[in-house]
């Protein structure tokens, strides 16, 4: 079953509350591909190996924790960045990335998942009112 790309992006942004968090990169849709999504490949980083695997799997969208376009990074589209963007664009694959929103989410976030694996009791966010503070107590 396919879902509209815009619907999927809006729902992910809402669920992860990405607009509330100040980050070092853009969260959400970083590269737009096909308007309909049937197959998603996920990974930690949008590496060339992950992109190639997504092409092989005929994915419509790649969901990652570490996407592209970090603050302070050289914005030129050369070298590795050019090859990665070319792979996405030539294959009409979307790139959806969530960095800090995926770290801090109280249900599916990396921090809370690690705490569960280590049998650590989580009391709550370090500072729920400050979007610059990403952590748990």
C-alpha cells in the first residue's frame, strides 16, 4: 500500500515534534523523490552504501538519523555529497532525516531506547521547556 510522501512527512514531523527542537541540521524531508511511498529503507547515516542498498531494494524513501546539510559544513555539492545527491535524484528517492528529534523522543527516541536496554528508569526530559537541551533524567 502506497502513502503520499507529503502525508508521511507531515505525520513523522508531528509524531517526533521536530519543529520544537533546535538542531544542527534540517529535520524532515531533505531530498524530495517520488510523490508516493511504498517501500522505505532506514539506517543511521545516509551513506553511499545505504543509498546503493535502497536503490537495489527499489525504495521510494530513505529514513535516517544522520542526513545532510549540517550547520557550518561546506555547502558545495562536490565529491561525496555530489555522488550521494546524484544517487538520490537519479533514482527519484526521498531522504527523510531526523537528528535530535529522534534522540529525545519519549517513546521511540534513541535515549529512551538505550535506557530501556540498560534497565535505567527515565523520569523525563532534562528541560522540556528548552528546545536547546536534549536529554533525559
